[in-house]
């Protein structure tokens, strides 16, 4: 009797303690097993690759690492912050440009992940190639930034699936190898990507974008530091294909290129589309905005502007000047504001306690009541005028000065300037360079252009911030330093010389 | 005024009490053991009251009782308790019989209880009597200084704020270092949220022998909380009320209006800019003292009632408590209501005992200090109260300052911003024990713990981050549903009657942890009146999210206690934990421990020793774990993002993590050597422990080279160790019939050392934030835990530091060679030698946030009906980063926005006329201060944490059985060299990587409490 009682109790004892599986099934996140089921899934994964370029306030550091180190841009904050150091080329390994190293490599890994998994969706082979081409375009886009900013960089061409040292601690690969991968990716992409997309998918990479980028890659390889001058011909060949495609045209009015009412216009070849939602808008408009200006109604931060020197460099006839620089305007309170005007000292335009720079006119979003961090201005990476000027540059460098002129003059005449007719290669070179500075000011090209031309030292003498920071030229500043944090986590990385 | 009123009221009550006293009778007598020896220190108490006394050295006592109906209870450890109705007697002499059963205090251990004398592990106990004499809001606060080996740091003085508890140091770098709380047998997540006055006992389990029964959750120590229960007999009703008035302990002296105008003029002149305040004298006597504007006298009141009693087979304890705490920062308040019902039922001829416990707590916290890290918009009102300029047009001004900078108004922050945090906790459990035989019993314990956490914040367009957002609101909801079922068998004393005694417990347990969360936020509020109660009004960017997680823990456990001749004790424990949080290759962990005890005092050679009553040596060894892994951390997961393709927000998939099939718990190996010594009839007691523990397989978020596409990963890497000693001394130096003095002192010292970091040479703590740049803590193999790390300022740059051509001759940082700027030590350079320039390589260890000693000293003095309790607590030898102090003591200019400064700095700053070399006083317009030795201060303190005077009215009233009145002071005296609000601070308290940082938290307060307890 007693025995049975005990057994009953023991049975109950184990029954009460249910045995559940210890296997985990996450409720709120996806796994690779339930992704990549169809084309929509692959597209979502591709958008994930694109989205690596839109990270909180990193637009500021993107701007300051591309347009900042030039004579035309000046920053407001002259303290010991990142703004001044980037703008004055007093680079250090802990500066904020470093946030872009992870961003670019995140883009690369996500692109690699798409390439590794796209076949699971069972798409039509041509369509699958198109998706792979898009991933490869984005990978090339990221590597091109890396190689321009840092020189030799580690090459990761497979999706990261474990954190072994072999997987994550690769050393830097020579620039030539990186360029070879970029060219290979873009050549794959240019023949497989579509020429255009339906309106709901505008902003995705097109074959025109791939060709334009490939031309730009060749042009940069032909310039400093590699000086593979044979690539000028390859570059002009690609630009000619883009121009002859008839897909693109200049806007007749320069200001329309940047208007938020005219997005995805014919002049734009590759952009990052932004909308007024946090995470998919740009914060750059807020950082550029002048307080009380009618162009960014969320009390802009006015972190950077253009120099007075740059303003004065314009021909007064040039229609681009007053679109690019907010020299004088009527502010949100109806007051007339003129940069540095002695007539209205109460208005702080020009900076509290000193000249800080002329407001930035290419990013205007006056109606935003959503968020300071979510402006709709698209980030323009490549536009037709850029391609025309690069084409002119590539032709001129091959000695085809006469052939170069029409492309240069297309851009000039839109700006209301007279045609150039010189066929002196050196003279024309200087004219093209200056034309790029006027046309593309603040469009993330300045530092790269100076690198390619070997003009960084010359620019330094005109750089207002460099004067404040006493920046002395050294070959080190032809490249940005590898971010300190990356060197600390990967002992196989070496720092660029001079840092 | 209110204060005065209360003093008067108390006085009146005291007077009326004196009048009542005449009705009492005094009983006296002698208490002896059967052999005739006096029972020194035996307790005599009137039943149902707290009036009582203890017997003196001759066993004599004298006690006042309310009348002939009173029952006296005579108790003495190791002897049978006797109850006597007084009747008409005035003398009661008693011989108490020895009682082997009660020879010992019963100590609750995991899944059972044990006699104190049989305990082989390190367990310290705190009883409700120790706790009743101070004012506590939360359960985690009350252990401060009460138990050796336990460090309690409350992060701030905010009403309802929690505390950081470390038992025997930090075991982990990135994992959780907090102990496991077990309330009436139910392990709960986080720290308990209920009325501390419901607590009967707290046991702190410290060594591996005691904690191994909790396996993968035991490594950080276990705190067992036992709540009060009813006893058979007359229903007792206790009503209590107290009110506390509190004020800030210390404030900063900031520049007033005129001084500020002068300071700003000087700063601008220095930069070659026009003076902003051409006539400073016009601001004489003007300007806001923002500290005064946001601080007020805090008022806290607490009312509680409890009923307990029952019949022979059903007993109950029911309590309700309401707390309202309006802290010293305007706009902040903490209100909490709690209800508890504990029910005990016997059945089946006393073979079945069922305990039902229910506790509900709801708190509403109006928070004034939302943030103290983001700069400038969300630096928080305390930071802004110190730094905001005093000259603005009005108290409620929220516009641009004269120079066009945004003004962040601290007064509006505390009064206009609405930040509500509501917490609801329900804990219910049923424990049923059935005695299958005399020696074997079966226990079922099932419990639930439901938590709801709501936080709603509305920041209007006049405050901080609301300014740019045009008002912003957020709602967040968290729900937790935890279930636990345990079943265990207890075999008691199987070989009873022989020299061998064996007790064993074995069982199974299943726990489930469910969490649900959701959040939404938006901005742009054209109408602000409805605040966060209708965030749909906001037309700004909307952000919504939700999440759900489930974790499962399955366990089996076994504990065996063996004693030979009551002298040689052995305890062995093992627990197996299977956790869903562990990775697929490491689902099960096993945690064994063993402990040995030798009761030397029971040996025959000690029998004649009349001094030593108790001497026990203890040794334990074992392994415990810490499974502070979030759910799903070992899996390869994808998350989502969006991209604006085509101008439309479109869903995107992104890889979020890489699989780690080997992720597992942290393992802590601990040895403990202990000695318990009781002298002079145990009137003097020593408890000494030496411990050493080593934690391996540290869970760490390590940085992965970003070229992988990922930034970090959670891995098991590295180890740290803790080694230290603890000593507790309890004594009853005086015990006469009129006067007794009990005192307890405990002291702890330990060192936490980093042994290895899995290949990393060093790990840095987080950035300190708020205008101070850089990380401030370092973790390196061979070093102590979390040493303060930064630049070493050695003076200020003087004229003499320049050569004849005006070139600086000393190493400088960031090209800063201005006179009066900081001069730093050039420690090394890229080539391992000083390189003549100050860079991040020139940082070194500049302080140690770990105390050398922690001690607590409790004293309880009884004189007739008076009781005086005072409790002193100290932390000695720890350094604190006074980062807020440096921000207001350096005259620096940040983002062109000047900050107010202290008078101390302004009067002593470097000027050409006052070329000081004191690093606390750099010249005006100093650069943003990097983390350096000038912000390190000695954070040692000795605090009169609590002092309480109680008077018990001797009543002969049949309705009221006792009335006790008291005055309590909290934090009345703090002896410290620290210059900030208070040295006990941990702004980054949630982050184990950053101990001892003061970023300007809710200031701690000193309080005066008046209260009464009435028993019916």
C-alpha cells in the first residue's frame, strides 16, 4: 500500500515538470531559412544593401570626408572637433570619417550575402543574374569609395558566416587588386542591369549608372596615384556610351537639378533617394541649414558653408552662383539677410562671433515638419553634368582637346557662360578643373578630384580651415587614415604612412 | 513650518504617553537553566507588544506590563520558550528547560531550510528587526552595509531608484553582475518591487556551496527573501505611518548674474570678440540660481496596515502599504501601493501544508531626470541647472540667448516635461508540502511573476529635444510573464538516532520567461495639451516597433547534507541547467559544489571550555554559472530596415548576426574558508570568511573587425578573479534589565582582477559623455577591475614654457598651447618613447573606483522603553570621476555655447596675474576637457546612514496593545572629501564597465522622519 502511494507521488512529481524543447525559434527576427523565397524577398535583401548608405547622422561625415577637404568648403565649428580636422585636412585616425569604414563593409557583406543566397529564390536565370548584377554594382560602389579614401583595403568577396580570424581579419590588398574587383563587378553589372526602372523602383542601379561609375573608376585609375594613363581611353569610351544612350540630359535650369519637386530627373544617373521619414531621409539638410533661413525650417545647424573666396571665384553671370551659395536672401521672419552685411549686425548670419561660411544652397527642404533628421533631398552620387565634365577631362588628357570642348561647353552654356574654345591642353585642363569646382560644389567629389589631379597641396593654400589648423602638407594627406578602432581589432591591418 | 508642526505633534503625543504610564505594573524575577546557571540575555517580552527586556548577568530581569491580563514570553536560544499570564504576580522566577530542537536559528536555504549550526556554506542573515529601524523604499536598498561581502550602490537619490548590488565583487565584464533574488522560493527576474516591510528575513547566499543549488543563475550570489507569515492566535493589527522631509546634501556655488556677465566678457575679450554684456554691473543681484529653481524640500509619507493571525489550521498575513515620495527635484514623485496576502493551511492530519502567497505592487514614477548623457539637448535638468547661464529674461524662458544660442531651461525641464513610468508587479505562488512519511516529504512550488512596465514621455517644444522636434512623445510598453514550477522530495535524517545524519533534497524545475514589448513615438505637436496621452496628434515622423521573446530553463538538482556525530558536516550539491538561451552545442550545464564543516566546539576536548560556546570551521568549493545571455543571441538572425526606393519607404532585410553554436554561460569557481566563533554564551560572535573565485568563459561583446560586415559578437572569452575577506562581529556588550546594547560590525575587502581577455590586450569602458571626451575605464590582464584611465595633467602652461622665439617647449595636445591650458605628462609615443606630443598614447591609470574597504556598523540600544538605533556605513579608498565637476570648473567653450561655472574656479583660475599651476583651475576658454586626473576625486565616505530614536508607550489598554513613536534621520552626516553632490554615485550604473562616474545625477538627500506604529 505504502509502495503504491509513493509511486503515485513520484509519477506526479515528474509529470508536473513538463519537458519542453530547448530549441530557440525567434519570434521577432527573420532567419535566412525563411528569407529568399521569391523576387520580392531578393529585392528586400538588395534594399538592405542600399540602406547601408543611410545611417543616422553619418551623412555629415560623408560630406566632410568628400567635399570637406577642399578650398571651397569651410566649417563653423573650429574647436577640436571632427568637422575642423576633416575640412582642414588635419586628419587623425580617430576622426569621424571612420564611421564609413563599417558602413562600406556592411554594404559589401550584404551584397555578398545576396550573391550567396539569391539562387534559393529559384528565379529565372536572367533575372537571377540581374539581381546578382545589382549586388555586384553596390559592392563595386563601396570598394571604389574605400580605395579612394584609404588606398589598399582588405578584400572580402564572400558572405561572413563565422568570426574566425581567417574570415574577419584579412590584411589589406593592393589597390590594383581592389580596382580589378571593381572593374570585374561593374563589367558584369553594365550588361545585365536594366536601363531604367518603373517609378516605384527609381533609385536602383541601372546599366547607365554602372557604365558611368566604371568610367569614373577608369578616370581615377588614370590619374594619381596609379597614373595608368591608358585608362583615359577606357574612361572616355564608357562616358561616350552613357552620352550616346540618350537616356540622360541636362536640366535647362541649374537649380532644377536639386529641386525636391523634380526628383529622379533626367540629369540624375545614380542617387540615394531620400524621403521625409527617419532612417530614409537625410540629416545633411539640417546640418547645412542656416538658422532662420527659409530653406530648412527646422533650425538648421549651419555646420558648414562655402568660403567667400569661392563665392568671389564665380563669374557674376554664372547662374550657378546664387543657386549654390545663399549669399543673400529673405529669412523666415521676412528680414533681408546678406552674408557678412555690416547693416544688420543683429542677424547672426555669417556666424556668431565671426565669419563662418556662406550657406549651402543645394539642399533646400523648406516644408519639412516631420523631423530635422529626415529631409527629402536626394544624395546625388553621379549626374549627367559630372559625366560630361569627366568625359571632357578624359578626352583632354588623351590630347583630344577639340573633341573635349563640346562636352565642357554644354555644361557652361547651361550656366549662362560663354563657350570655351582653347585647344591648349594645359589651359583646358585648368578650365575643366575649375568648371568641376563650380558645377559640382558640395556634391561629394572635391577631395577625390584633388587626389586624382595631384592638387591637394595647391588647394591647401586656399583652404581657410587649414589656415586655422596650421595644416602643413605631407604626402600622408593624399589618403585618409585607416580608422584607429579597425587597426585595434585587426592586427593584420597596417596604418597609412604618416599617421 | 510643517516641520515645526510635526515636532509639536510628536511632543504632544509623548506627553500624553507619559500620562498613560501610571496604569502599568512591573514584574521582576530571575531566569536560570536547570543546572542553576543564570540565563544572561534571555528575552522577556509582553506578548503582542514590543515592550520587553533582557536578563542581566545574574539572570535578573524587570519588565513593565500593561496589567494582569498580559502574557509574558520568556525566550532563550537553546531553551524552550515559556508563556506566563501575569495575573496578580509581581515576581516570576523560572527555570527554562533545554530544547535541542530550537538550539538553533533556522536559516532558509534554496529549496529548504537548515539549522544555522549545520550550515557549511557562507550565508548571512538580516532580520526584519534590523530593517524596521530605518526608512527604505525598495528591497535592494536595505542590504547596504548590513551584510559582509555585499556592496550596494544606489545610482542616485531619485525616488524609487534602484541600487546596484555586488556580492563579493564583479564576476563579469559585459555580463550581468547582479544577484538572483528568490522571494518565498520563487526566483524572479530583476529586483523585487514590493514593500520592504513585508520582509521577515533576508539570507544572502555567497559561496558556491550555498549558491550552486541555483546553478546557472547562482554565480553572482543569491538573495533569499522570506516574507512575513501569520501565527495562530489572536488577530494582530499593525498600523504604521511615517512622514519624511528631505533636502539636498550639498550644492555647487555657481556664478551669479554679475559674475557670469564678467566671466563672459572676459572670455570674449580673450577671443578678440565683442563683449556680450557691456555693463555687467546692471546684473548685480540678478540672475537665476537654477539649482534653487529646480530643488525643493522633499516630502515622503508612507502608511501601512497589516493583519495577521489565524486558527490552528489556517493562518494569514495580509498587508497593504501606500507610499508617496515627492523628491527634492520639482516635478518628480514616486507613488506606490502594495498588497500582500500570505496564507498557510494545514490539512490531512497536519501531513499537508499549503502556503499561498500573493503580492501586487503598482508604482507610478513621475521622473524629472530623464537623461544625463546627450549633449546639448538632452543633458538633463541637473546638468543644465549647473551649466545654464543665469541671465535670461524669465524663469520660463525657452528661446535663444543674447548670442543666438539655444537656451535649455532646467526649470521647464522638470516642470513641463512629462515622464511617467508605471510598474505593475504581480507575484503569486503556491507551495504544497506533503509528508509522505515522517522522513520523506514532497513539495510542489508553482509561481507566476507578471510585470508590466509602461513609460510615456512627452517633451514639449520648450524643452530639450522637443525644441527641434516641435514637441515629441513616446509610449513604450513591456510585459513579462514568467512561470516557474518546481517539484522536490526532501528526505530528512534517514539514519536518525545514530551518529550519522543524512538529509537530502532532489527535484526538478521548469521556468519560462516571456517578454513582449511595443513602442511608438512621434513629434511635431501643434497642440500640446494632451501630451503623450494622445500621440496621434503629432504629425511628425512616426516610429513604431514591437518584440517578443521566450526563454526556457529546465533544471534538476540534488543536495545532500551529512553529519557525523554533529561535528563533521558535509554538504554536496549539484544542479543541471538546460537553457534555451545557450547555443545548440552547449544546451546543458552542470554546477557541482561541496562543503565541509567541523564543529570544533562539539569535540570532547572543548567540553570544559567555558569561554568558547561555538567554534566551527568551514570550507567549500564549487562551480556556479551566470547565463546573462539574451534570447536568440547564438542564432544567425536577419533584421529589417527601410530604404526610400522610388521615393517610397520600402522594407529591406538585413543580416543582423552570425551564428555562434558554442555560446554558453559564464562559469565561476569559488572556494571559501570560514570560521564561526561564539564566545561568552555567544554574546560575542565572529564570522570570518576568506574567498577566492575565478570566472572563466566571460560573456563578452567583443569588437569584430568591421570589414566582416558586423561590428561585434557575443562570445565566451577571458577570465577575472575576486579574492577577499569578510568579517562580521556581533556582540551584546551590555545586557541589564534596564539597559542593553547590541552591536554588529561587518567589514569587507576584496580585489577584483582581470586575468585574461581572450587575446585582447585591453578593453575600454564607454565614453563618459556630457562634454567630456573619451573613455574613462580600462580593463587589462593583471590589473584591477575597471581602473580609471586617462591623461595625467601635471600643471598649466606658463610663460616660462615658451622659448625666446615664443615657441612652446613642452608637449601639447591638439595644438593647444594657450597660457593656462592643461599641461599633460608625455608618457610615450608610437615608438614606445615620449614623442613630444600628447596623444591618446599618453594615457595611464589615474585612479581606482574599487573601494579598499566597505564597512557597516549597526548599534541598537535599549533603555527601558526607549530604543536608539544608529547605523554607520562606509566606503573607503575608492575614486570617483567627478565629470560634472570638471564641466563646471574649467571655463571651457563648447560649440560656442558658454556654460556657467563655479565661483571656486572663477576666483582661482589661471590669469597672467594669478599664474597658478593647479590643474583644477585652467585659464578661461579651455578646450573641452579630455578624461584626465583633474576629474578624479577620492570618493571615500563615512555616512551616518540612519539614526532612529523610538519610544514605546507602555499601555494597559485592551484595544491598543502597543504604540511606538519614532524619529529617524537618514543620511544626516556624511564625512567625505568629495566636492560634488554626493560621493555615492553611479551615473552609468547599468553599465558594469563604468563604475564611479558622476555626470550630475538626481542628488541624494538627507531626511528627517517622524512616525508611529500602533498595534491592536
